[in-house]
C-alpha cells in the first residue's frame, strides 16, 4: 500500500486552498488519507475508482481488500461528493458492489494534438527501436501500457493481431508478466 507522509503533510497544510480534491488512488493509503483530510477541512472530494471496483480486481487478495474496504474505503466512498466513472459499464459493475450511490460517467479526454508528430523524427525513433529489439523492418509493432490484469483482456488484443497479421513478433516488457 503506497504511503507518502510528506505528501500527506503537505495536503494537511494546504487543503483549504482547494475547492475540490480528485482522488484516483483507490487502494492506496494516500487516497484514504486525502479523503480523511478533505472531510475534516470541509472540502468536497471526488473518488475515481478507475476499475478498482471491478469484480476481477476485488477477487485479488479478497480478504485483504474486504478488510480494507470495511475499515477505510467504504467511508471514503460514502462521504465523497460523487464517484467518477469513465464508462457506463464500470458504473454498473460498481453499483453491484456498492449499491445505490452518487456517481457520474465522463470518458477520459483525448487531445488529438498529442498525435501530431514530426515524421522524420518518428521514423528515426522507430528504426532505433527495431534495431534494439532486433525486429524486421516490415514487422508490425504494437505497444500497450497497462497493469497486467485479466480485466484488461490482452488476450483479445493478441488474438486480433494474430487474425490480422500472421507473421509478427512480440516483445513483452515490464513487471507482472
């Protein structure tokens, strides 16, 4: 469980400067502390579970999560001004766990300007990566950055890629694999 004493102390000193606190650290002590500090200061807060209330997530270390929810997380959710979900599906699944609660759905924003790139620079970077990973020039490369979790359904991505491109390589990097 992530704990950041300096960050908690800073929030305690400055909480009154904010009109709202947005908490996206559901299973981290930092999120619980932020909610507690906000409540004591009378500052409303929004909790964004970001999939942390999905049944597959709750089934990992279920006793630990049940105890954490009973002791800390349920109050964090109960006193939130609202709960922010990014999809209707996430909201429905959480409703099965939480019952009726104040919530809304707003998808993650997408800034299209982030995809404007210098083609020459992009090609140079692409070639450097292909050399590093010893990939052929015509081999498709897909990067996905996720926490490995069954709910992410990476198996569907791999099946889809196999159906589209019969000859491709893979490089799996990161922790949890």
